[in-house]
C-alpha cells in the first residue's frame, strides 16, 4: 500500500534537514560542528523550531511504512531488504565519504594536536568523526529489528488492532508516552542516539498512525494541530533561547515533548489532508530523498570549508549561498552515483 503523502512528507522533512544543517554549522549555542565558524545568533531560530520534532516525525513515517511493507513480506525478507538499503550505505558512506567531514573538522579543531599520527590512523579517526546524519539509519535499523521481534511475540496482531481503537483525546494524551520515552535508553556519550524516544516514535507510526481512520482523524484536526504547534514553537523557542537545544536535559523537558508531539500530529495530519497526491515532480523528489539525506551534509561541510578557508566569504553570505549550492549540486551528484553500479549499491542502497 503506497500513500503519496508519506513520500511527500519524507522528502519535505529531508529538505528541512538539509536547511537545518546550514544553520546548524554556524550555531551560537555551543553545539560542536564541523566548520567552527561563528554565526549570527538571531539565525539560530530555525534550529529551535525544527529540532524537537522533525526527526521524530521521520521515525513515525518510517513506522507507518514498516506496517505496509510487512503486510506483503515476512520479517526475514523485510530485514534482508533493510540490510541492502540501510545498513550497507550507513557503513560504506562512513569510509567512502564521511572521512571528508572528519578531515574538515581536523582543519579547524586540530584533532591530533600536531602529533605524529600514522596516515591510516588519521583516516579512521576522520571516518568516525564523519558519521554525521548516518546515525538515523543506524537507529532506524535498530527499531526495525525490535519491531520484527515484537511481531514474533504478537502473532495475532493485537497491538496494532488496539492502536486502531484510539480516539483523538487518547492520541493527544500519548504525549505522556513520548515524554516518558525521552528518559529511556539514551546513550551516555553520543546523545543523538535517543533509543527509547525514537523507538517510541517508530512504534507509534506502526501501531497507531498506520491506520486509515487515524490518518483521517489527524487530517480533520490538522489546522488546529498546526495552530497549537505554532504557538508551542514560539513558547519553546523563547523559553530555551540561548541554551543548547540538543542537550538531553532540555530534550527531556515537558515543554519540548509537548511541542514535539503536537508538531508531529500537525505534520502528519497536514500531509494526509493536503499532500496526498502524486505528480512527476513528487515522484522525482521521492526517488532522490535518500540520496539527498545521506549526501547533503558532507557536501555542505566541504562547501562551507572552501567558502571560509579558500574564498574567505563572510558568514552572512554562507547562509544564503549554501542552500542554493546544495540545490544545484546534489541532483547531478545523485544522478552520477546512480550511473555507477558499485557506488549506486554502496551509497544509495539500490540494485
């Protein structure tokens, strides 16, 4: 079962991730980035607006799609496909491309402190420093493995059937589940791996939001949810302004999760209500969304380094030029990779 609004939401969120990373590279709240160029503090606002919810929504969409995929194939077949489409690219890109972002970081931060380090050891450190956005593929694969295990235990599909009985007040109250999940299974050092939170979002997509009647309910309430999330976005941004919005202490806050939940409801509902259509353009964007996601950050980091170190552009111009350059360079780069069989498999996960 293919629903155009899910493809449209996915590529829309992926584009927002690319825009987010432009502002992220120059953030003024103390989050370590690759290029370490002081930015314009007022332009941190998009970071606060996007960060609490956009990856959560992407996990929900993935959970919905997982339900539809598992209606047509076994758990073993499902995971086998994920190895090719997710696991192989998430590892190969680290060593083929990710090292370049680690190298850029080294140009600014002097990772090795001027010490004599063998070239291969440097390469490995650069690779590990260049994981970047690939964390999503690792986290998503973990969620998919857990889902297959749950399905083995729930052979009669009772969890999914229970999700279909939810009404709108119950859906709203599930914000408490999101808030609780923010405290569970967080990794101690690399805080981006919020295992409990993203597993909750993924399972919410699978159990709850994959039901047609739930999607219709969200579509009905979409204008209201967008209005609520808009107000919460302002309140959240004002409340946390100047703080590290990605710190776990802030991500566990009730306000953060309240905003994230209702923003996700609003986005899913808006997608069902207004974006459930397919055109040549949307098909093209949907086919490129994975490539845009995995390639935008290395390209962005290299462009920012070149504009700073080689061309000496002022930072304000980078905010304007980087999105334009990404829009111009990513499509031909993806098209080129698609024409090279080995790279097509290793980087894009395509046969």
